[in-house]
């Protein structure tokens, strides 16, 4: 067998194994609801990770991007997915915390790689390698050893990476057609290409180019795409003015949805800003309600599944006015030393053969609702830490909030389940614990 044939065979086998998820134990699926775009216009992507195994797996903090065009190929570095995991301050302070996203057995998680201004690099399709029109094939690569993969992709081909790291997991290929700009878009694109010549142009001068695009080419797609990436310091009035212009543009700009998301996100940021000491709780409550309303409107109007998913998640995570007021009461009580920890309670147990079933309750002695996400202050042992326990704790005592079943031999001292909440732990089985009905 010729060496080239043998190498190609290794490459094909490596690609097949990677797609099946032999490295991470996950299947990675790359999606986009955009199939045709202008060069340099950002591309929203969705990475779907599926855990088909019987044990928990982890999606690394970074995935790496590979792009091919007309026989050429290039790795474009890493893109973060770990932001999808809402890590607490306590977790971030833990030694060895790597930001990876845990995925339970049989579960599917989505990491939307959006194009909003909250990203340091709003889209890898701004990269000069991807400026010419043509057909592009995009893949995402991931590995447990992120550092080794990052080293492997330097000045390398996809084939050489897979030969060096057969354990790498690679997504399906995604095909995108990049078309030549016309009219005002062509003029704006030419301006961008000429203005961006020289090393370090993006970090040093991109905000200036964004303003110039808005002045020279108010109807160009590039005004709403490239410009959106540099609106961090713009006022809310500037954002809304740009959105108003985008709504009247023909064709409808690809980036309008993300501009609307940015406006809603700005209100959400103002909500958080007003919760800093000294707090303006009324202003914070108003801003958060406005943000939730705007995110909900986007869910109902967008034609992009990726934008809809991001907006839906934003609706779920943005505080309501009541949430804001409860949060402020909680923080004030903590600062004053009057906060009472939420107390987990073992309500009853039931033992049948190898099965131990435990029902838990809780008591909140405070006069306000407390929010404790599943994690370092709200977890079960043995894992998984999240077993469906509540994360919202209203005042009073509440029974039957979560029931957990584990397997093990009768009277085995290791057959226990413990709920730790607000640094208080309660375990089952427990001597004297009442029996659940039906035992």
C-alpha cells in the first residue's frame, strides 16, 4: 500500500472515530440557520453535545475551529463554550476549576456560539482567511487535553492533528456559501478591506471603523454586523437609533436580531448595575422587567432558531421585579448578619430490597425568598449533585420538595444519600426517620 493511500485511510478512520465521539465520549453536532452570507458578516453557530454513554461526561471550555475553502484549510483557534455553564463565585475560586460543562448520561446540551457584542471576537468569520467569496466547510474539534490540542493545531492540517491526536472529537461538517457583496455592501466591504490592512488593526482601530461605517454606509449590512461588535460603550439611545435604521433596511439585516438582543441585554446590565451598593432597587426592578419583556418579544418575532433559543434562555434567567426585591432583601440580611440559612430536612425514608428512597423538605425562616442554584451551596452526595432539588426557596416549611432513590445492599453503611444546602447537610437513612407512606 502506498504511503499516501495509507495516510488517507488513517485520516478517514480517525475522522469517523472522532465523529462518533470516541475521545470525549460525546457526539458533537454543529448547526446554523444561516447557509448563505456576505464575507465578513458574522455567523451564529450552535454546538450540540450529546452524551450517549451511561456516565457523566464533560464538554471542554474551548472548542477549536477548522475551516476549508477550495482546497485550502486553516485552524482559527478556540471558541469558548464554558460560558454556557453558570459557574458561581465559589466554583471559580475552587482550585483546579476548568470551566468545562458537565453533561449527564443520556443528556443533550447546547452551547450557542453567538455573535453578540459580549464576545471578545463576535465571529471567526471576520478572519481575513475567510474574506474571499466561496464555499466553506466548518468543523469544531474538542479534546480532554485542551492544551495539547491547542499546540497540535498550530501550523497544522486537520489530517496531521488527527494523526497526532486520534482521541480528538470532531463535529459534523457545516457548509456555508459566502457570496460577493453588491451595491452599498460592496463599497462598505472595500472600505473595510482597505482600512484593515496592517498588523493589529482589529484591536486598535475597529471601533473607529465601526463609527465610520455608520456614517458612510448607513444601509449596508456591514454597518449592522461589523458595527454591532463595537457597541459596548455606546449609549442606549445610540443602540436604539441603529436598530431603528436596521428595521427599515432592505433586505432585513442578518444582525438585527442580535442588535435587539444587545438592547435587551443593556437593560439587563443596567438592572445589575443598580443592584450595586448603594442599591436602587426600584430602578433595578424596572430595568430587569424591561429586559425580560424585550427578550420575550424577540422570541416571538425572530426567524432564527439560534436567536430564539438564546432569547428564551435570557427570559428564563433574567430576574423579575419580585426576584430583584427578594435578592436585595437577601443581600441586606447577609450584610446585617440577620440572614438565616435555608435548612434541609429529611422528611421520610423507604427501603425496599436494594432501593433506598428518601424524601426531603426545607425550612426558610427568612421573610423573603432565597435563590440558591444547584452547585457548591446546593448539592447531593453521592453525585450527580443536581437531582432535581429546588433552587427557589420561599419562606416557611415545605415538604416533599425532592425525592431521591439510590441502589445498594440493605444495611450497607455506604448506601446513603445526603443533601447539602446552605452549608447544612442532612443524610438518609437516619435512625428514627419516619417511613414514607407505602413502605
